C-alpha cells in the first residue's frame, strides 16, 4: 500500500491541496482531509466508467477509441457552426488544445461559466473587482459575508480552510468593554423587536444564529449570511438576512445607501428590516478587513449581472471607509482556469466565436444557451460537463437534435444522449495538469493512479481530434 | 536545425562590440552567430542599404501572468477594436493595450524584438505566468518574482539574517523559475493588506518592524551574495505622487555603498517616479534632478516608462497606487491581494496631450533619456501597458532621434505644461548607435544576458534588419520613415530562423524561458527545510505543491550560478 | 387538483454534490435530483405528506417530483429543486441577453399528483427529449 500526500482535490473551486490518499493495487482505497464530496469522488471514481461508443441505428454501440475519435472529427469537420462546450472540470492543458480546435473549426467555444458566474464576469468587465487570494481571508479578514452562496453545500471546506473558522496571523484579541456591553443590550432589543414585526407578516427564520448579545460583544471574526432560505451556513452565522427571492438587487442598493450614510424611508427592504440592515452595515464599516463571498444566488436570479454590479460597487464603496474584498464562489474546480486560459488565448473569458477567423465575444449572442435556443448550431462537442442535466429543456432539445459528442470519464445524462462517447481519464486522479482555484491561484493536479485501459487524458483526446480534423479538412 | 544564413552587406550597429554603422556580413549557423559560413545550403539575405541590429531586448513589459490576464478579462472593449485573424503561420488573437499571448509574441517580432522580460510575477501564481509565457510565441522571455513584501523576506531582513534570506530567495527564484529580484513599493504592499500604504523609505511597515530602506538594502545584499545576473529591479515607493523624485533619489542612494564599483540597482519606469511639486496643480518635471544623480553615480540603471497619448491599461503590483488611480479617474478597478507576498491593481487609463499632468509625464520620459549622458544607463520602455502599448516603441525611437518629432507632439500641449519641463530646450538627438544601446545592447548588458544584445561570434542569432539606410536618411527630419521602418522589420531572425519578412510573420522559432538556478550549500538548504515546516501557517497551499518543475516550461533555458552561501 | 403559486429556486445541495461524484446515473443521485423541497406549511395546504408525488408547472414545462420537507425552512411560497434534469424541465431558458438562463426565482404552480409516478432518468430523458 502506498500513501501519497499533498494531493489536490479535483471537485470544487476550493481546490484543497492537502489530501492524503492510500493506494492499493492501483486503486485508491482511502482518502483523508477531504470533505464528503471530495471523498465521494476519490472513492468512487473507478466504479462507473465509459467505453468508447458510437450511435448506430439509434443505439450506442461500443467501438474502438480510434473509431470514436474519427467519428467525432468527421462530425466536427463537416459542421458549419459547431459548439465546443464544457471545459470546467478538466486541465488547462486540455483547454488550450480545445481553443486551438475551435479556432481551426471556426466554431464557438464556451465554458460552464456561461450558466454560472458568467454574469459575474460581465459585471467585472463593467465595474472591476477588488479581489484577493484566500490566504488573505485566513490571515486578515474579520468579517465574512456569504450572499446567495451556501458553502456548506458546495464549498464545504471553505469555511475552515479559508474563511470564517480558519486561523490566521493577525488575531484580534477578544477584549470586552463595558460600553460595548451596554450598546449590545440596546441593539439587541431593537433588532428583536424588528424581527418580531417582520415575523408577524410572514414566516422567516430567526435572524441570529446565536445569542445576539454574545454576537455583538465578540470582537473576533463575524459571519453574515444573506439568502432566501436558512441554509446550513446560516445556522452558523452571527447574522442571517432572509431576502425575498429576486429582490437581492434592491437589498444591495439599499446597503450602498446606508454605507454612504444615507437614510432609508422604508421599514424593510426585500423582506429584511432596516434596523437589522443598519446593524450589519455598522459591522461592515467597523471591520478591519471584510469580504463578500457571493454565489449563484446572485447570478441566476432576477437582475443577474446587475446584482453582481451592485455587489462589486458596494465593495468598492466600502473601501473608502475600511478595507473590503469580493469573491465569486466558483463551482467547478477549474472553471476559473477555463476563464483564464480563454482570456490569455483569445482575450475573452467565455462565449468566444471564431467564425470570422478571429475571436469575437458577445454573451447573449455567442453564449451557448442562446445559440441553442435560437437553433443556430449544427453539432456539439461536450467535454467535462453535463449540459443535458444542467441546461434548460429548450436548449437541451436543440443540442440533442444535432450530432453530439461527449467526452467524459463516467456516464451522465449527456453521454446517454450522445452520438459519440469518448472515455476520459479523471484529471487530478489519473491524469496530471494545471487547475486554478477560485481565487486564481494555479495548482498542479497530480496523477496518483493509472487510468483504466482505454481511458486517456482529455488533452490527448482533443489533440487527436484536432489532428484528425486537420487531416480531413486539408486532405 | 535551421540552415545557414548569410546577411550580406548590411550597415551594422553592434555597440557591445563597438561597431557603429560598419558595412559587414553576419553569418549564422545552428542558431548562433559564427565567423563565416560556407557550403551549398546557405540562405542569403541581401541587407544592402539596410540597418542590421541585434534583436530588441525589452527589460520591462507586463505580458504574462495573473495581473495581465485580469487586465485582459477586464477590457473586452480594448480587444474588440483590434483583432488579428488567423493566418497559416499565426494563431488568431486580439490587441490593443492588453493583447492575447499569441498576438504579443507576433507583434514583438514584427518590430524586431526577440527578448522580453515580464517584470511582475506573484510567486504564488508563478504557474500562471509560465503558462502564458509558454503560449507567447517566438520570443525568448524571463520573469521577475515579486519579493519585496514577502513575509519570509521581511522577517529575515528585519532580524538582519541576510544569509538565511538569501537561501530563501535562491529557493524562490528556482521554485518560480524566475530571473531577478523584483521590488514594488517595498513595504507598501504588505501595508495595503490592511488598506494602508507607506509614504517614505523610512516608514515602518506595520507588524514587521522594518522599513522600505531596509528591504531594499537587504535584498541588494542578497542579490550580490547570490551572484544574480541582473541587479535588484525596483518600482519605487510613492509612485505617481507629486514630489516623489526625492523618494527615487533616496532609493537609488540608499544602496550606493553596497555597489562595490558595479551596478547595484535598476529603477524601472523611472518617469513615474520623477515628479516635482507638492500636488497636481504644482506638479512638474523632476527629470533634471534624477538625471543629475544618475549622471554622477554609476551604480544605477533605469528604464524610461515613456507615456503614449492613447487609451491604455495601467497594471502594477502596486495595489495602493492603483486604488488611488481608481479614485482619481473613477474608472473600473481590479485589485488582487496575494497572500503572504504581494498585491496588484488594474485601472484603464487614457493619456491626453491637453492634460497638463499627462503632457509633463510625456516630457519626463524623454528628458530622462536625453539628459542622462551615458546611454548604457537608460533604456527604452513604456512599462507596457502602463505608459502605453509596446508596439509604440518605434514612436519613442523617433522622438529620441528627432527634435522635430518631439516638437510636433509638443505643439498639441498647453504652454502651461511646457513651462514645467526642460524638454523644449533639449536639442540632443539619439544616433542609431545610441538607439541600439537603448533598445538592445544596454538592456542585455544590464540583465547579464551574455549571448544576447550583440552580434559577435557566439551570440544567439537574434537579429533585426530594418529597411532604412543611414546614409540616405536624416532621422532628425525624416522621423516618420524611422518610425515606419522600426514598426515593420524587413527581417527578424530568431535563433537563426527567419520569422518575419517585411513586417509579417512567416516562420516560427521556439522561444525559451530563461531562469536562474543558484547553487546553495547544504547548510543553506537547512533554512529551506525549516521554512517548509511552517509553510502551511503562511500559505494556503502545501510546501510540496509550491515549486514548479522544470518541464512545466515549454522550452527551458537554465542559467546556473554559483553563490556565496 | 388545486395547486398553489410559488417561486421556484433551483441550485446545489450537499447531497446532490456528493452523489453526483458517486455517479450521475446512480440511484442516490437520481433520488436527490428528482425531489422538491417544500415548506411544511405549503405541504399542509396541498394536503400532501413527505415522499408523495407533486407536479410542478411553469410556463416552460411540467414535471412530477417527490415532495420532501425542506431542511432550510421556513420559506413558505418558495420551493427548491436541486440541479439536474428534473429541474431543467421547468426553468426559464431566457437569458435576457446575458447568456445566463433564469434558474432561480421562476414563477411556478405546485399541485398534488396522486397516482403519478416520478420517472427514472432514462424515462425522463426519453419523454422530454424523445431519444434513448
């Protein structure tokens, strides 16, 4: 049995690199330091694997990998406007080749940010992005806000590796002051009354995770959660603001008013009582360094890019009073890498169209869901992603009505509907490569075991398809 | 392997070998310059009536890495106006001030540049820099890790543990495959972690019991101990602040006693550090004071940081400065605080000739180059893209060579601006020899690149041929011809391969990434092992995962050095 | 059957994440992404109990799911379906020019679906997209 340490977990944007795996007979049998999602991946990766398949007479038939690659290349070479989609759960090296393939084909290449943090990227392009790497969170931040993000469900170790429960260099000593005690009692009374008033109107979760007065007195790190439901993270929060669905924009803008010492004429905004908002703004202004982590709660609900713009502007404005940062919680372990590689190769982070012979970018026009809903494409290659499970029905209908190539280690709804299935090796377990953590720190994924026979790294698959396409097109 | 080349009859400028406009043949074989070539399979280039120079060497241009890529991502509007379609020899891409990596390589070689130094690499994100450099075609490149605010450096230097610091720096340079020690607003970036900044080189950095002066001196000593090919490369404190010329002079002066008769410090994009005045209303050029100091002291080199009047993108590791620029302009702002090490910031910026401050800045860059007497001390740069895009270097060359060209630009400026600089009274014009020093020989020498920047036997065959005849052309009058010729090299040869003909990319050569491997003793390695044990307290990545293996670089060029530790 | 108007939110859940690593065709994953998390008050209004089938209808589609009590209540008037093929039958594909469909905050109607079956993955894909 072999133990390998400092293994990088290829699941979410946390990209934890302190995992330890035990390998016996070429298979991983135990893993330490991973969260339950990471553990599930390391212990189950070998179970359900794809074989190379091509659909003949309506049925998926197993073929040789060479035949599958050839068929894939044929489909793409014949297509007028193919889509190359996915890229977020594979290595940068594979993405580089994918971009070269898209340029060769004159098609559109897009990554999963298009249905995730694409709006965040659009907002960043409008207003900027005061950001950081996660070590700063651990060392310096004494206020952590999660808005529309529930790390407990998607970035499990974020809280104790990087944010609210981590330990860092600059600790503020807990030092109680008599004045603080008095103030805390008064503030608690005011907020309890306010939340009673709101609760009389509609059922909401209590706004405080723990005993309120304790929270107000504590001088160490505070945790605030804003969400439409009381998530598991909210249970641990010092303040929980339950925002009405689709009303985040109003709440963010109201916060901006308060941060600039403005006044609000109403009792509540988006279902949150103003007294509670004022208390949280007070915490924000008086913190030493704060951070706003946000998730798809903001990108996917009404307002989309405007929600993020408001959040970024709030962060920028807080920098006039204290130090504040913002970070989108990226879901897949290398979606950040996909944006990074796309940007250095084409200038743009996603939704890149090559049909003119040079990169062209216009989300809404060149993003895949829109292209599919308008019926403008005639073939797709999907890699390291599962759009049949993740795209709205109308887009999926269009995608499966055209030839569909799926590159994936395991069966998914997308591979079930594909015309060509190519089995890949798992990046980070069976194939090495570079991935970018959600704060843009690049980390090298390791190969710890051999892939099953017939499964090859994504980078090699895409390269072979590219070579075959070139051979077909140039004769 | 590339075949043999014979460049016949060109008018050669090779300052490192003292050649000033001589008609000579240059022979190339197997990628290097040789005495002569003979045999059948020789490609002959007729360079009659054309200038032959070593390939350009850019000592400071932000072309790769997390900061640059964030700038690319931030500015789709910058790209949409400047696209590069795919050709049989080139990948597609975009410009303008933050071009995509493929386009960057092609645009450099089109100008006859063959070596570019990327000056700002956050060590934690070094992989990003190298991935992008791998995808920057044809040119040779290297990068400087940012070490001036690294917690380990600050802690060692505050306790005067120079040798331990040197061990750490040697390890860092190897781990990040870097080339030189870079300092940006030393001490200021750590202070920015809590939203502050330092205002002089003697300010205390909070929590670390050290001053910028001590950081600069400490790293200068480390640099000498490690025998690195370049000096410390410094972006001064107080960048972009009226009155900061004093900070620049004090920075240069604070390592004077460490020089030992050699170069000790390179102050980069010096224009941004050469402001006199107390506020924007009274801001004026301090270039004469800087030039006076540099003229009297031989331990300093600088590069210009020339401003170009255009819409460009500022990006530096100087987080607090960039935030200030955001407040000044209201433009969108990206900030990136890198744990334990450094920061960065990006703000789009437009330089306008009618702005008094911008006009003075434009003058300062040129004043520095023209008032500093020795051309081996001052090099051409725009701090791309901070002052302007690198493909405007031919404009800068034309301004250096022609007073008339300068006057044409100065006509667009307000009289109030011109009163604040000495440029209108300067009539010096660079010769082709001096241009060759400022854009090739000088930077190569300052960087310690022994086989570059010259055309002597044994040099790497990086050669630029420009379609301009010094015997027929009066650069002072015909500056537009100069500018055009330097924008489109008649030929660019990289490692013996013809990669550009008539300003178009027609070939390919594998550019190498240069990095320094300093040999340290076993005792010094003990320091590194000790750091490995506390690494996790400082960083959020494992010690084992931090260093980059050599095969990560697409084409590695390792430079071994023996050190004093 | 009388339904109630709600806002539909789709998203990640810890179990959806964990089970997708076990396999996207695994029983555990299918079970988790074919459920509809509801506020107990809303379930009472509809007269349904934990595990019973409900039909969710939006302007974009209609699908039968298994109702479960939400672990993150109270949130009356809001239902939550984890990401997956079931959720995507009913979300809004409109991206409003941003590229991002509207996965959260979709107007929906929920009603009891007695006797109706929650389909398995292959059945759902077949009936929605008419392919194997």
